[in-house]
C-alpha cells in the first residue's frame, strides 16, 4: 500500500476513533481509578488518598468500633440481578427461537413484514414500553379490572412493585433483541439439509436438535449476550416496576450518585459490572472466533 | 427456496405461538395508545374519546422545552456521528491494515458496555475535567454512542460495493476525490441515510446516559417522562408516550421503505 494512502485512511478513521477513545475509554479508566479513592463527605472523591474501602464495602460493614462485619445486602442485590437477567435470557431464548424459526419458514415477502413488526418495538423507547406495563399491571389497571369484571378475582392483584413485575418488564423489553440475531442465523439456513435429514428417517425433533439448533447456535449465543448484558445493568425497569425489595445492580449504582453520595462505591460497582460483561465477551470471542462478531 | 405449502414445513403449533408472541409485543403499546385518547382522568378506565391530553401536552412549556432539547441533541449528534462514521467506514474499506482491529474494538465499545457503566464513567469524567453538565455534555455523550449505530449500516453497504466501479472511474481519469464524490458517495447514500436514522432514534430514545450527564438545565424528553412517571401515572404521560412511539414508528417505516427500494 502506498504510504500516502495509509496516512489518508488513518486521517479518515481518527475523528471517530479519538472521540470514542477520549470520551469512552478514558472515562472508564478514570472510573477504575476513582473506585480506589476515598469518598468525599458530600459526594466527590478525595484525590490522592487511596483506599480499598469501596471494594470492602461490597462485602463488609463497619460497626461502631470500626470492625469489619460481613454483610450480604449488596451480595444479594448482585445475585438477584444475575437471577433476573438469567431468567430473562432463558425465557426470551425459549420464545424467540421458535418465532425466528417460524419467520424463516415464510416466503420472503412475509418474512420482511414479520421482521418489520419485530423491529418496531425494538426501536421504540424502552421507557415508554416499560410505562405501558404499569397501565396493565397496576391495581385498577387493565389486567386487574378485567379479572374483576370476569369474576375471577375479587381482591386487588397487587402485581406492581413485585419481582414478577420486574421479570415481565425485562422479558418484554429485551425479547426483540433475541429474535433478531437468531433470525439472522436462520435466514440463510439451507433447507435441503433438513430434507436430507428427513430422507434419512430423522424425525422432527432429531432434525431440530442435530441440524437447526447447531446452525442457529451463533445467533442464539449473540442473542443471549444482547439480552443478558443490558438486562443485568438495567436501571429504570426495576425502578418503575419493582419496589424497594427488587433493587438491581443498576439501581444500587444510581443511588451512589444520588441519595447515598458515595462515588468510589458507585465506580467500584460499575467496574464490577463491566468486568462481568467483559468476561462474557471474552468467552464469546474465544468460542466463536472468526464466525462473525456481535457488531458485524 | 422452500415451498411453504409442503406439509414438511408446517408447524401448526408455531402459528399459535406467533399470535401469542405478537399479542404480547403489541397489546401494551395498543393499550397505551387507546388510553391516551381517553377523556377520563384516572388514566386506565375508558370513558369517551378526547384530544384533551394532547392539548395539555402541547401547551406545557416544560414538555416543549424538553422536546426542543431532545431535538437539538439528536440533530447535532446525528450529523456529527454520521459524518465521522462515514469517514471511518471509507477509511476502513479496502486492504487490511494494522489499526483495523483496534478500531473495530473501539467502535463496538459503546454497544457492548452496559449503558449504566457508560453513564457513570461519562459523569465522573465530565466532572473531573471540570466541564459543566448541560446540553454540551449530553451532546458529546450522544455523539459517542451514536457512532456505532451510524457506522454499521454504512460499513455493511460499503462491503457490498463493487470495487470494479472505482477502478473504472480511475480508468476514466477521475481523481480519487472525484471517484468518491461521483461513484462511492451516491452508492453509499442508502447506507448513510439508514445509519443517520438509527443514530437519530438512538439519540432521541436515550434515557440512562442522558439522565446522568444532563444536569439541571438540559432535561430531554425521556428524562422528563421518567420524572412524570415517577410522580405517578397520568393521562399526559399516555399522550406524550404515544407521540414518542409515533415518532419512532415514522422513522422505522421510512428506513424500512428506503431499504426496500435499493
């Protein structure tokens, strides 16, 4: 390649690269640094005074005589978040796979329209879609009042501010994220492979298990990451649908910059969340090396 | 291509699942839209049809200011991120070179890092460098996370481009920039338009990052709606949510028909 053209290409790439580097990568490094600083009294940090306090706080409380006491409050918020995000991933996978498979079976014209129907909620504001569930779930809301008028129930359903409400909200929010990548991997499926399997006396279940699912696996894994990562870090879904007993990591982080005013702890929690996500990415990258990446 | 009439490809139970799936996806949205036209104050019981709540929304100066902020941020973020993304996509096309992997990693970053982490990191960074929180910080943050959304469709379009066209242009004595302006750019346009639309929707819809970096004076529509929902549900929220849904719908449909035409 000519030297001048290479310089030109660097020049073309650099504005976008520099922006992301300066305003995304550097801030994350700064966040990592701040998680090791001492918290200021009214928010902020004390520069130059390093302490592992933020990470200790995750597992321990300080009692009156300054001894560390094991405290599972934050640990239980983390495990609840993993549980909710995990169940969300499982349920969306269970629903999205047959849906994507069904769409892949349609004629090209039908497929396009069905995919459009899935894309519309995908691009609709998540806040608005979460709010819509309040209208359905609250006492006196649509589900409550229909159950009452049908005579099925005569007490309020009290569905809002429960883990189940959060779970429904999460599944609803991230379902399209699962369908799209699975469909992308099934779209180009060579159906002759299935015909060959049937010719060899495979039944439907065997064909599904031995042919369709392995071929759809990259899409399913990509979908799981696209659902699990944002579900784990979600903040306004539990904030709006859940109560004080369904806090997730995102809420805990937000509190450190709001009422709790403990920036280093907030930074440490964010960093822990980031570390978990990067670990999943790394596993994905190693497992599916060269089979196309999430962003392409 | 398969013949969908062949019984081999029929899965009757899947049809039922599809109906349930789309009902689950759309019933909440439909309920929201219907209730936004409802006269009743209690927001969930239907009485009669009315445009009152839309009138209230359009007469509320705070909502209008938030909408204006959202539009300013989205327009600036879309233009800047689309221009930079187009440049980057053109720079990335062609023979492989060293920095490509590093750039692929960088551009994927805003998509893969959880929003709340980006939000916290950006907030801490802006405060550390002494930038006052406001529209500027919101715009900077939006440009950054819009770049990948603008970049990916342009890159995909560029990949499908026939390199022989550029060779033909240079055979006909076109200078590189002429070849770019007359050949590459027009062919790239559908990708650029759909990239810009994705960037625009993403910016308009963003809540989490904006919520952290906006400060007091730069409330956008989603941040304002969040505040309204937290103080309790109201028919105005139904109306403004429906308007936001309609805006997304229009942009998705536009980008759909543009991509159908190519």
